[in-house]
């Protein structure tokens, strides 16, 4: 048997697939489901604290695999990882043909996979060419990813990426950009890697004009470090999307990086992106969602507004002057869009626009 499966994961799968449970004994439950006018019943554990728990679970999943017309191993993995997307990364190279891999190489690859996911998430939060340090939300995502069981007989790592309620941070209206951050990060990485084969790097200016920053400098460097050189590791990435969370659009699920053809290309793209110096200031456009007055001290009040910015998929907070506050009130009343320039920063759980200037109402 592969590993011990949590009872709660099995119960969740049964609920999602239409099985009804009812009490049977203190340590057992009876489940039933109507299929093609036939009432199917099974007995399942109601606690993991029974001597034959593993064998019972194996028998139940064997029966479910027949009922649902799925392979046993595939169904087991699906149930064990409910609430997570799986990102599988396979490494192969000449040095692995004898069934071994240098420990230093493998540890380095794992660390660069972590970097790849973390900075891929940064691009989902705010698209840039490169990052001096990762966003806290990207680090938090990686901290909540887990190693799943590795496939037998091959150099594959499986990473469980949390979804929805599995994610530990509360996702309120100010943090909507965190919704399915892990899923969007995996999709971004796979799409970006697949696009690299089509990207021309012969002319740097043409590259900059045509490249959509699907991958940033940090991710490209991490991938080139995994590949090591033209004779290094080939890397295959496969995504298995958790089907309990419906896919809004069709997502990519496979990419392969051949070291011989793409090692130098990832290095070149990283060097191009490294030379792009993006302005610290940005101009945001959106609708005012909230106006507040805060006491700075006994004599001074500060005017705070909240702008819903569609292009950033989040709300941004900024302090404005008394005169600007009058204009902001008019814009809020008229539901008019506003535009303002400043430096975007993440502070605690909010995105703030520091040093705002040129606040204006758009017709």
C-alpha cells in the first residue's frame, strides 16, 4: 500500500461524489448511493483507530475504482490529495541512467524548484521583470506546499499546492488576488515554459517588445540552475488539477524542458529581463470604494480612500490631502473612475500607494 490515507479525505470524496452516510456502529459508518436504479451500500470506518483500518480503506477504494471506472492508483492519489493541486517534476539525465543521482545535484534542484514556485507566485501577485525579494504572500504559499509521495522507481518529486479552504490565510475582499494563487502559479509556470520555445532571443529589443513576462528573471535563473548545463537534467512538469474545485478555464498540464536546447535560452532570457529597470512609480485607475477619516494625533486628521483597481485585481489604500478628499467624495458620489500615481507597497494585509500624486477624476 502506498501510504496511510486520511479518513477525512475519503469522507470528503464520498460527499462530493453523491454518497450518503449514516450511523452504523460506534466505529463504523454505512454509505449508500443510487446508481442506475440500484442501491449500493458499503461499510466504512468512522475512525482511524481500528486495527484493520488500512485494509478496509484499500478494499473500499478498490470498490470505488470499479464503480467510478478509474484506476486504483489514480483514484487513491485523487482522494489522498483532495484540496490540493499536484505538481509533479521529473528529472532525467545521462547521470541518472544507472538509477542514482548525486545528492548535491538533487538538493540543489529541490531548492531551485522552491525558488521557481515562489517567484512564479510573485508574478501572479504583481507582474514584473524581476524581484529583489519575494512577496510575503508568495513565501506563505510555498510554506504551505507539501511534498507528496514520490513515484516509485523514478526521480520524480510531487508537490501538493493548497487550494481554497486548504489554504490557511483568510481570503477576504482585500486579498482576492490570493484566491487559487497556487493553481494560477503552476499554470503560469507551465504556460511560460511552453512559450519559451517560440520566443526569439536573437534581438534584445524585439524580445522585450514581444515578451509578456509570463516568467520573470528569478524563475528563469532557477530553471537554468536546475538544468545545470547543456548536458544536465531534462525536466518534465505535469499538473494534476484537483477536480473538487471546478476549473474556470482549461488549464495547461504539461511542459518539458530539454537541457540541450533550452539551457542557454533560459540564461539569455534571464539576462535580458535583469536589464529591464521598471519605474518604481505606477499609475492606477479604478473606482473609489471607501472614504475614511483617521485621527493622526489630537490636531491632525488624515484622509484615507480605498480604490478598486481592476488591472491589479485588488484594492489599494492611499492617504490624500483635504482638497483631494473633496474631489474624491464627488467621484464616489458620481461613481466616476479616478487615476493617481504613486509607489505600490504591501503593508501587513493591505496594498498601499505611497507618495500619491496627480489624483484626478476621469470622465
